[in-house]
């Protein structure tokens, strides 16, 4: 059932994120409501709890990445909504797959844009910012689309892969 719900959503999200670098809030809200509704319909109150916990478990790590400037707000909301579909037990596995796909997209984007040195410098600044006494850098969003990553692609494909490989 989760695959049936996520597959059409993936088509729309990937299209909008690649073309416009935006994920429409209406898609995110519909996904959140559908996730809670479907999990409640199939598993009752326990399904509702799993869906809400899945939302929180998916939303919080993405929000932290957004705070440091590494993730767009639409991606944060999207993964939270997808977490409500997946349920709490599948979110950690999906998160690992999403991060791996995101890394592949990031490397591809870095190579395509010719920004290997500046990107690696930025990553080093983040790690140094984690040290005591150092300030965590805040990165501005690049206005040039070739320097941004359509992370909705990684979120949707990673979630679909997690559902297909680890059905629960």
C-alpha cells in the first residue's frame, strides 16, 4: 500500500524539484494526511501513532540540516510527510538510503558545476564548526540552479527503494 501511495507522488515531486527547485506545499500536506489516514485505516490507533512518530523521526534530522543551511525547507517538510506514510519502523532505513542517494546527487552536482574545491572547503568548515569554541558556518542558498541539489529526488527515490527492499 505504501508503494502505491508514494509512487505517483514521486513523479510529481521529482518533476517539480528538478524543474523549479520547489516542492509544492499542497503535495506535502496531501502526503501527510494520506499517510496518517492510510496507516490509521489499516492499523487503527497503533497506525496513527506509528505515522505521527514516523513524521517526527523523519522531520527532526532534516530540520537540523536545514538550520545549518544544508537542506531546503521543502525537503524537510517532504521527508516528514513521507515519514508519516512509512511509519516509525521504516524511517531509519529510508533515511540511510536517502542520505546515500543524496551523496551521489551531491557528488554529481559538484563535478558538473566544477566546484569540487569550494565544496570540499565548505564541508571542512562544517566539521571545524562542530569543534568546541568554533562557530558553525551558515551557508547561503546559491541563486544558480546548477549549484543546488534537487534533494526531493533523493527523498522520493530513497523512500521508494526502502519500501520495496524492506517491506513492513
